C-alpha cells in the first residue's frame, strides 16, 4: 500500500484506475475501506484515490487534537506526491 509523509506523519492510501482524479474521503470513525465496493465502478473512468486520514485506518495515529485544516493539509500533501 502506498504511503506519503507529512510533518513526520505517515499517511496511507490506495489508488486505482486512470483519468481524472476522484478522491473518496471516509467519515470520522471509518477508513478508506468504506468505499471498496464502489471503487471498481468509479475506476473505469477515473483515477480513484482512497486515503486513510491521519488517526484512521493504516495511517499514523499521533496524539491529537486534529483539525479540519490539518486533514486538508494532509490531503494536499498526499495529492501533491
């Protein structure tokens, strides 16, 4: 599984398909696997990116608090990579 690092925090994600990027975010308390049943359909026309936000799934779980701004910066770093 691919990973990127931002500010010393390892962020995990999966990527499938080709084309315009479609980023699928999970809700709080979930992880990227909530989208697993939908990825095959979306990946026929898009590059599907399923990140595990910091503190969830297989991403690092550093001490909080976490903020929306922090999640956004993590996502930007992941997409830039």
